[in-house]
């Protein structure tokens, strides 16, 4: 069986790490045929008129699965996030970011195993801002009952499917009584109606952050709205070695985009030192997703071989600089390939 997936290398370190991931998949014999598309600044540089070309969206709609590198988002002005636009356009409402300790990557805690589930389509990330008069700006936080209900159901379904025990909702409903208030009421309702076998708790996000850095092992699945999910994903990444080791999936009813949690890291782009592990882990998630969709156990075995190879590479001390090692992107890629 052969599968087609869309590859969007993105900007900054995106093309370097995406190439590495594709090399590892090819060496493992993963039967993926890539349709290469552009997005972000890379799209403009390739002669496209838009940051998010229609052809890219249509290719993902058609083939339903994509592996994507990060697209650069300018800070404090300029164009809006292409990453966010893609998720919204394709209605990829559920972001899943598994954060687990890796043998060989020494951090304060050895046994972190958390999954951040982030609502991907609304909240302050709606990016609706107005300067109502000079020096006065409003930023609108959007919450809809429908989106709160579906992300809650998504998180509990995920927990059941992955044999997880607990869902913790992080919120600030003491201050944002309407928006976050609705978010927790929906989560509670979905839990009480359909998922009582899963343990459930609600935590105010500031105190939750403190508990997370004091003892991440008490957490399992974390459910939160868009902006909190963005921030907490990086916090959780810091618990297990940083942005170089946390993968992600953006899932909807009709398509899925797999991408690392990290951004385009312009400070190290083009230097050949970026860690390709996060996008490689995302590619492994993609293979598992395809294997589950098509009941393809051979593909699941290929995904496991890749995971075992990078786990072994790390244990044997093969690491890029962000993890305290000295390997280049290419050297680490070859270290993984030689252990397949
Ligand atoms: P965004 O706003 O797009 O989410 P960000 O502000 O989270 O981006 P990143 O680009 O993700 O920023 O990365 C922050 C820093 O972490 C980078 O500047 C880089 O030094 C480091 N970093 C991120 N990803 C990697 C990686 N794959 N390998 C090595 N270092 C990385």
C-alpha cells in the first residue's frame, strides 16, 4: 500500500528539518509519496502571490494528510500567522501535543508523559483587534458553545482511545467568567454525560502552571483554549528538553496537519544545527494516524522502528546542540538512519 501526503517545508529551519524527516521516513521504507507545496514567506519566494496559496489548501483537502514545517510570523505587525490561517481554513480544531521524557535527555523530571490538547480555531487567537481611539486597543476573545463542546469531546475521546486516565482543564474562569466559564461548563457537561470513567479536574491556569513545574507527573491530558494551549505547549516542552523534542498534530474531521510545536527559529536558520527530532516525531504521529485510518499494521511497525531508532540514538549520546550535544542536523539524521 502506498499513501500520498502533502509536504509543506515552511520557513526558517523548516526546510532543513523537513528534509531530515523525509530522509528518515524514506530510509525506514515508509510508503509515502510526497506532494510538495509551499506556504509562508517561502511561497512568496517561490513566486506565489499569497502566503497561503489556494493550491496548498486544495492539496491538503484532497490528500487529507500533511507534514508541515513552521511558517514565520512577524512580531508586533506585518501579516497574520499563516500557521493559524491553515488550521482555521481547514477547520483543524484539535491540536494534540504529546510531551514525554526521553531517555538520554536529562531534565529535572524523568517520567513526564503529558498530552496538551489545544482548541485551535478561536479564543484570542481569532486575532480580532481594534484601535478604538488613539492609544486604546481592544483584542476580542471569541468563544462559541459549539467549539467548546467539540474540543471537550475531542479531548475525552482522545483520552479513551489512548487509554489515558485523567483530563485536566486549565482556565481563568474566575476572571473571564463568560468565555472561560463556558469552556469549563462544556468540558464538565461532556465529561458527566459521556466520559465518567475518565478522571476530571479543573484548575485555574496560574496555579496550574506552578503545579506543572513542581510536579508534572501528576498530569495526564491537559485541555485548554487556544492561547493557553500555545503557551503551555512551550512550557511543557521545557520540562522534557525543549522545543526540539515536542511534536504535534492539528486534527479536524476532514484533514490532519502534523507539525512540530516550535516556530521557524530564524536565529539558527540555515546554519545546519536545528534539531530535526520534533518534526520527525510529528512524521511518526502522521504514520500512526494513516495506519489507524487504513488499518495498516505494517505502517504502524515502520513508525515504531523510527521511534526506536531515535530513542536509541539519544540514549547513545547522539544529540544536537539544543540538547547539549554537538551534532549537526545532518549528523543527527544519519545517526537515526544508521539505527533503523
Ligand atoms: P512561534 O512564535 O512561531 O511559535 P517561537 O517564538 O515559539 O515561534 P521558535 O522559533 O519556536 O520561537 O523557537 C524559539 C527558539 O528555540 C529559537 O530561536 C531556537 O533558538 C530554539 N529552537 C526552536 N526550535 C528548535 C529546533 N528544532 N532545534 C533547535 N533549536 C530550536
